[in-house]
C-alpha cells in the first residue's frame, strides 16, 4: 500500500472520529436549545418571587430570603462553592433545587443512600475557534444556572428536602414513572417553617406604636425605613417589568404578563406612599405634633405596606403569586421530567461528554504523534524536496529513464500528461516535478500515474502553460505540443524572475516561474512559512516586499475578482506586489465585527488610474469610491478568493502563513487547541478587545490543496 493510500485511509479515520464527537456536541446543543425556553422562564421568574417575598416582608415582617442569583447557563455569574448551596431552609427555592433533583444521590460506605446531593464541579473542556461557533466559545460542563461550581462536593440532606426525594427515586427506578414535587409546594413548605419574633413586624406597626407624645428620635427608624422601602418598591417594579419583557419573548400566558404589569403598577403606588411618609418625616416633622396629621400618616404607611387587607399582600401581588407559580411549576416540571426532562438530559450529556472528552483527547494526541504526523511528513516531503531541487538549479529528481515525450497535446489546466508508452513509471511518487519542454516550457507537479491500453499517463496538478498571445512568441498560447520532452532536467530560475513573476527568456516560458511560485505558496499554506507543527520546512521562494503587509481598500466582497491596495507601495527593485499564481492571505472584519482570514489566488497586478479601473466595473468587482479619476491605484485581479463574509474594515493582504497542525488538516475543521495545539490561534486587537481571527476559509483552501494532491475528491 502506497504512502498516499495509507494517508488517505488515516484521514478517513480522523474525519469519522471528529464527526462522532461533533454529533455528540450537536446533540448536546440540541438539548440545550430544547431547555432554553424553560431555563429562561425559571431565571426570569425567580426575581419575581424575590419581589413577592419582599412585599410579604413589608406587609407582615417575615419572608423567605432571596433565591440564589441565576442566569441561563450561569452566563455572567461568578463561581460559587458547594457551601453557598447549603442552608436553604429559609431561602426561596432556586435553581440549585433543580440540580439536586437531577444530580447524583450520595451513598455511605455500605452503599446505603444518604440523601446527600452530589454535584460535579464545573470544568472548561475546550474552546471553539471556528466559523460554526463564531470564534472563542468555551465549552464548560456542567453549565449550572447559578454559575460555575468551583469544585465537586455534596450537600447533606438536600435530596429528601427537595423536589425528588429518595423514595420518589426508588419508585421511579422500579416503575419507570416518577412523581416529583412541585416548586410552589417546596416554597410553601419553607414558608410554613418560618418563625415570627418580636423583631418581625411591619414598618407600619412600628409607626402605629408611636404617638404625638413620642420623642422625635423615635420616628427616625420609620423615616429611614420609608425611604429604603420607596427605593425597594421602585427597584422591584423595574424587576417585574424586565421579567415581563423576557416572559413575553418566551410566549408566556397573557394572564401572567398582565399580572406582572398590574403588580408593577401597584408597586409604583406603594413607592409613592412610602415617599410621602419619608417626606413628611423630614425635619422639622411638624406632622407628628398633630393627632390628625399623624393618623393620616399611619394610614398612608399601612396602605404602603399592605395595599389591600392589612397584614396581607395586595390583590395584585397575590394574583401574580398564583400566576407566576403556575408558570414556574410548568417550567420546572418540563426540565425535571423523568426520564427525559430537558435539564435531566442536558446534565446526562454533559457528564458523558466530560468523560468521553478525556479519552477522545488522548486518542487524538496519541494517533497524531504515532501515525498522522509521520504520514503527512512522508507524503509531503517529496513536494518540498522537488521544489528545493528546482530552486537550486538541480535535476528535479523525477525518476524517468530514457527519452520521454508527450504523445498528445496538453492544454493549460490539464490534469494528465500522456507520455511515451514504454517509459517505466514505477518509481514516480506524488510530489515529483517534471520539466515539460517545447516552445511553451513549464513544470508539472506529478500526483501519480496510471496505465491504459496503449497509453501511460502522468496525473498532475492543473498544468500552468503560458497563455501569452503575442504573434512573435513561439508555440501556441496555453498549449504544450505533442513531442515535447518530459524529464527531470534542471531549470534555471533566478531570484529576480521569482520576484517579477515572469521569465527572463520571455512570456512563453512564464509557466516555469509561476509554477514554482504557486507550489511554494501552497506548501506555505499547508505547512506554514518556516515550518510548523508537522516539522517539515517548505523551501523559501523569494517574495517581493518580504515581510510587508498591505492595506486594502474596503469593502472586499464575497467572490471579489479584484482587490485594490490602499496607497501605492514605494518603488522597489524586488518585483511586483504579487505574482500570477501566487497565494496570499486576506484578513479583515465583517460588518458584525467578526475577523476572518481567507486565501486569494492572484492572476494579474496592474497600476491604473481610477478612471481606467472603473472602465471594467460592469464586468468585475467595482472600483472603490475613494479612487479619483486621475489617482493611481494598484489593482490585483484574482483567479479565486475564499471568503464567507464581506470584509468592511481593517482589511489587509499578507504572506505570514502559519500553516496547520495535522488534526485540523485531517478533519478539515479548526479543532479546539486542546486537540490540535499545532494550529496557531491568531488574534487581532479590535477596539481594545482581543478577537480570534477565524481561519476556516484558509483551512478549507489548505485541505482542498492537500486532498487534490492525494487524489481525494474535494
């Protein structure tokens, strides 16, 4: 089995391995999407119940403490410890209760269930850096809604005091049917356990205990309390309106959204009453000297504390409590349903991914070192060696013995050469370069060979034959004639010819120079300038304006056929900005601020006036508006441009190829750096923010070249 065949089989294995993992990730994303409406509802309603509990405290002086802060997938929340999940008896049930219900139940040394909830700490497995996920997106598991859990741990007695008790779990395991507790039921249990003390009294009760004969200082707590409650009511009103907006997006029942609006209006009225009390109790507090004035103030404060029946929630908040309770119970039930609730399924997949990832990462690492990288080096080395020999003016190294000629005409871009039937091609390897003589000489990159009855053919990369049409030039434009020699004889390509992109012998021989440039660019694309993760260094082909990056005039549209330099580079003896057949990188940001890096293949480079450039606007990429009629501009005509989005700012043309690691080349995917540390992560500073440059278009160009060299369909 040839090295190319073995490598092709290895690439198939890598693609299958990544597709398995990608299918796992897609399944997890699908379940997360299924869970999203429910988690949005839960996280939107918890602040609503916090508001209700604060209103209850104002009315009767006692309430459950606020629930843990929550956000979908814990986005934006700091890490928490297991200790912060403990001691929930007097706290409003939060998202931690859902985690206890789907989490693992603890057991003692004898295997007896203890009722403790075991939660796994959050770990970051990897970060995407690809087009599909939009750059650096970290994959963290589990994605708790209360924020990342700093470390694994257990919460004693959490199971039996929660939504899915030990007995309920046993029944579910035996019958396959589970009856879980409800969120409102758990909240009701906790409310019933609250104890009143002499300190748990409403603010209006404090004022009711004062009279006109009371010292002025006795009214201080009431004044400060009224001010604080006014601010609290206004804040709570905003919280309800924000929850209403979120829940409307989730398609919540009109009864719930209407109740939120009415409760918000009620809180506005309470804030007004608290404000009136706070204002009246500002020095010199003349109101407390009047029996009638003080009585009116007490009435106002009682109404602020309890807009309905004294000592109870207002009708508006009572209705909201009922409607929000229905919405919460439905969302929690959907997330916890046994065995396929959305949260239950998501956690199962996350825990599975956590362990699967460890073994998959080890497989990628071991297989890359033991098989993939050595195979890639073995297959690509002849490409590098042949180009090195050409640049040194030596024989190309292709093992053709005796006189070998074309037996059929070959046109430019041909992918086969029919050669002398008697030639022995047994030692020819992919990557060997053949010198094709004749009136239109060129180089052919050989990718293999095959035999047909009475015919032997070299399979080659698309042939680069001069298409110059001057009548004085020898040969036929774009054609190598039958009878032309095919051998490994040395060619002479000077540095200046490489810098100019044209042959000193005349345009008819440009194919030789331009094929050297093209092959060097493709090796740089795959391996990187100076080598990279594969440990294979491509030969350096002389380039004009070495090391320089050129600014391009935006926009650069998808499928653009022309690029325009922003300014004229200083005169140089090192040749044109770019050469026909050369591969260059195009980097820039799209209209959403995402940075991309794609690959352009050059056709021609000209300096034109704005007027001359605009003459072709109807048939090619339009000239930017900033180019005046008499202003000169460098116009680069392209054969191909690989970009998925139009680039609107920060667009540059460059040659700083970084290449790719074997795993990304094998899968055709910008793999997480944990799987492919050899593929460089490129960033740009954009408004003080470090952004990942998405190299997917560049990788697609590299894998297309690699597959074409291996004879794999692209």
